[in-house]
C-alpha cells in the first residue's frame, strides 16, 4: 500500500498539477525496496511486487481520465469504464515491476542499488515506448517537464535519455537521508549543469520562416455531437466561417489547418461541399485537414484516419493515412475473440480503421515539407536521419477526454518531442489545446481548452539536434555508464 501511494504521489508531477517536488516519490520507492532487501526472504519477488504496486498507483492516478472516453457513448461502452480505468494500469505495472526486480541484482549498497534502479527504470520505460505497439505516456521526462530548462537536453540525448536523470533527481532525498554524499553531490552537480544548459538554450528565440504563415482552426465540437447527423450542417458552417474570416491585420494566411477528423462527412469531389470549401478558401489558399476516408476493396470496406491536403479548387492533392493506430480506440486487438465477446473499438464505428504506411513528408504548396502526425503519433520518438522535414503538423481530437488531465498531458508530451527533434510543431486539436510549439518546447498562440477560435501564426526555423542525427545512441551510452559504475567494486579515494 505504501508503494501504491508513492506511485500516486508521483502522478502529481504531471500536468495540470506540475508539482515537481512530488518527484521525491522515487525516494519512497528506493527506501521501500531497501527495507524489503533487509527482511524479505524472496527478495527479487518482493521487489517485483513493490515495483508493480508503485507502477499501478502511478498509472491509476495518472491515467484515470481515459475512462471519460467510455462516457461519450455511455449506453454502449459505459459498463467497460471500470475495466479500462483499472485494467490499463494493471497492464503497465509489470514494466515497473521488472525495473525494481532487476535493480535487486546490483551489488549490495544503497547507492549502487539506487543508481541501478535509475538505469533499470530508464530501460523499461524505453521498452514501454514500443512493446505491444508502444505507450510512452507520462514517461520520466514528462515528470520533470514543469520546469522547461530541465528537459532541454532532450535535444542531445533524446526524451528517453532524460529518464535516468529524472529518477536520480527523485531519489536525491533518499540518497541524502542515507548519507550517500558523493552520489548526492554528483546528482546536484548534474542538475546544476542541466539547468544552466537549459536556461542558456531558452535564451535563444526561434526565428520565423519567411512567408511561412498558417491559420489554425479550433472548432470546439463536443465528441457526442461530432458525428450526429443533425449537427453536420452547423459544424461545416463553423469550419468554413473560421477559415474565411480575415485576421487581425485584415489578411488570411495561405494555409489553413483543421483538426483530426474535422470533416463531418466523407469528402468527395465533385460535390456541393467541394464548392463550399473552395469559396471559403479563396484563391491561392490550401487546407490541411483531418478526415475519415472510406474505400471499397476486394476484401470489403476500408476506413482510414487520414490527413488531406486540399487546394483552392477543393481538390485533394496529397494524403496521409494514420500508421500508428490506437489499440481498442481505432482497432480491436484479437478482434476474432474480443468481438465475439461483444467488444468494439471506441472510435471506429461500424468499420475498424486500417493503418497506412509511415511517411516522413507531406507536401504543402507554399510551405516547406512537413511531417504529418495524427493524434498520439506525436508522442513517439520520430526517425533520425533520412529526409528531415522543416516542421511537424499534428492533428488531434482530445474531445474524447473532456476537461480532464488528458489533453494537458498530451500537449506536454508533444512539446518534449518538439525539443527532441528540433522541429516546430503546429498542433491543432478539435477542442484544444492548440497552438505552435517552437523547437525549444514553448507554446505560442495557444488556444485554450473548449475555446472556439483561430490563430494566424508564423512558423519558426527548425533547429538541428544531436538526437535528430544519431537517434538513441546517447541514451544507451548513459545507461551503460550507470550500469558500469554499479557493477564496479573499485573504491576511489579523496
């Protein structure tokens, strides 16, 4: 129960709470593990149980808001809410269990086992980012992100590379309590260096790209109205009006961006909707929008969650289909069995979504090449090397989760990836939070939650980062150095 409580306290480091001192929950875990080592006969199994309890408490307190999505269609999915709220933390808890158990194999000594815990948690949290399709939500970097200077090294070592530091910082009170002065001093010195590096990096302003202006549109449509036939005309009119309206300076940017699945119908050409859209856009303007596409294939009907690039005539000129789908949201894993039990995917409707092919580039007339990302695709580490775009366009719909911590946590994770990649990110959400995230993780021209509005923004210059060139190499080097220190029994004098 103490481990569950420590995990729940750790969730207070996350937005919208952003209580950085709650990071000391890691100290509680380290002290509980040390106490267990001293008294438990089956120490590894005991440590695994402590880790599982800690992970369960953290994910339960940090992810309870997922249950809100089951209330959008409560008659159909409401009964599954308790299963989702409790079941997801149970599925994620083994990652913490594995980390705490692995740390028990380190040589005896509180400092060594605490440093081993930091390295093991870094590895298992990195593993959580891609195992079983991946779920890198509320990772250690997010837990220290309330103070932006602390996460600037993500540009060097990646978001995963911040995990050992975040856990070490959280274990600092325990190290001081155990009078581990050398390790404590090293952690304090590292924190000072990181803070100084971050402050220096944030002293730079992102330079705007010449002529790269974009309008982001947040229509603020409640999820329970989004696909209602009686609301379709009002939604369409709202989108067109926000697109056609002149900005504060009397002009209209050449590119307009709508959120994920913004179109309240299947878009076809020619159609009356095509002419409505062409009229709202006007000459020389382009739309980037989220849409559901339905296609007939030899195997039947195929639905995709897509991004369309539409020109001034209302014609589609480029398209991206979401490649990383949400399990249980956009498709049903083990559908043969689970559908027989009466389960359906939350967002898929009558047809499950099909995944598209990953791609780095979306071509938008008048703007540099963009990397298209839909919804939570933006919380994953992006490929390093290869074709490097100049900016990221991220369309999402967090209306499923209402006014809960979900949208705030989602935005924070996207900000971390913007620092990691060094790319400005245009984020457009149906009900918020929307805005421009610069390559240093700062949010510009933000549109708040449930606010009906548009913003005209100028894209900023991308920043070359070490991570964007070499990928996860620095992360593995950091973990290897920590483990080498743990394994070494050599004593250093003076």
